[in-house]
């Protein structure tokens, strides 16, 4: 059986690398379909980019077609989760995998669960939108806190047909602020975060704006992949700088 091309959305193909004992393998398009529910921003170009960065090494047929085994799929899922849940840059993820870190355990959970699960958010898609009452019920936030966050520009609802709606990112911001509020941190204190993020976003936009606005769709996709990776690197750098500065408080 001849495998389909990499950019097709085909299903399992036969791995001809084991004569007499063919194994089912997935084309790159089928891999995307399997992962798109958990990772809305997954794309063929992103998978190829991870391969270029030596994080993946799928089997290839004599014709050069990629065939992904269940182990490859498991490794890819781990990489994407480390990017999304721990904001790790690819260099650190490569080191983690080389050290045997976090190959997915049965049931889809990581062997190393040091961080609380986060809702999957994608730069490319805003996701669902929710009215205020649903956000309050889901996050347990005080309406006064949400109003304060609006006042200081930490969140911003979108008015649709006369109703204020919050997207996935706004909802998760509110959830995170609820944790900070337990320590007396309110919207006024969060302006420093807002200012910092605005500056970082402007820097990344300046770096990638030409590619993001390109008429070439492949170049735009590559730029989006680079944007997400740069965002992960920036988040990891902020984490490291914060830990470094807070170490002086440790006894």
C-alpha cells in the first residue's frame, strides 16, 4: 500500500519498514487530526518545524513520506503539552526529553505532573466566548473583581448583540487573578503585568510583522509557529528572572 503525501489528511498507512509484518502508521495529516481537539493550533507546518528542530524523527519510506508511529505521536503530544502547560522553549524541551522527562503515561497523562492543568489556548484562535454569569460560575470570581480588572485594562470583554462576552483567554486571566486575590492582589496591582505584556507583544510584533503580513500562506504559517515559540521563550525567561530575584527572600 502506497502512503499518501505529507500534506494529505489521510488516515493510517502501512509502514513498509518491517517486511512480512506491516505495522499501521499515521501520515502527518492524520496526526494533525488526532491532536487538533487538544491542540487547536496544531498544523502540518508546525509538526515539520518541530522535526527541523530535531525534536521528532518519524520513519520515512523510500519515497520520503513521513510515517508516525504511536511512540512518535506520544512524543509529539508531550512536546506540545510542555509548550502549552509549562511555557518551555524548544531548547529546554529537547533537554527534558533527552533526560527521559515526561513521556506520556497511559491514559494521556504525563508521568511528571508538577504543574496544574491549564486550558488549551491558541494564538491563532480566540476559542469560545462566554457571558459574565458563566465566567463567574466557572471561576468563582467576585463580580467586583471582574469590574476592577476591566477598569485597569487587564481584561476586556467584547460586546456582541448588546451582551458582554469574554473569550477563553479572558476567562483564564480571571481565574488566575482569583488566586492572586487570595493574597490581597487586585486589579490596581496588576497594571505592572499589563504594561510588561504590552511591551513584549510590541517587540514580538516588530520582529515578525513582515512575515505575519506576507501574502505567502506558508510564510505566514511559519511566522505563527515562530511567534508561538518566541512567546514560550519569553514566558520562560520571565519565570527565570523572577525566580532569580526571589531567591534573595529564601532563608
